[in-house]
């Protein structure tokens, strides 16, 4: 498979530094299930990509998240960069609730880092972040 583009993350939380990590998904439940991806978070607002795809973005959209200063993760919008055609993003502003993991990677084929959120807030203690081993 062609290397896939990551999602985007706007970080407004001054105590958290993700370094070179980029978001690749949000999971609930056991992160060991589904080949390390867990179960997908049940978003209320879903993207509406066209049937046209580009090789580096097979799903047809980029999710743009924001980690606010209170430690909440918000799905801000879906962006559709298909084939250079102009399309406005879908504005979502959905607060992600409950217990979940933000799945981050340095690159598409790299090891995953699972960043826990409890009751909708990031766990800032890095000792509780799970870093996948080879």
C-alpha cells in the first residue's frame, strides 16, 4: 500500500508536546484488538468523501483534530483534498467523549503510540502512554 497521509492535529495544550507524532486514528476498547487499532470511535458526524481517491489518501479525507487547553480532543472538520478539486471542508466541532486512545505515529508504517484519554481528557503523564514495540 502507498504511504498514507496522516490526520491533522492542532495542539493548544501548552503542557503536551507530541514531537514528531501525527494522528492516525481514535480507538475505544482494547487496543490489542483489530490488529492494534482497537474499535473505531463512534463519531456522530461522519465524512462524505467523493468516490474519487488519490493514492496517498485512499479514504478520501483528512480529519482535523484540536487538543484544547483543557485537554479535550475535538474533531474540528473533515478536509477533502481529492485530485485538486476545490471543495469546502465539513465543519464538525464534535467533542470526543469518554475513554479512548488517540493513535499516533511518526510515519505511516511506524510503531504506534497510544495516548489515553479518560472521561474525555488527555492523560498527560507520559508513563501511561503505550508505545508499540517491534
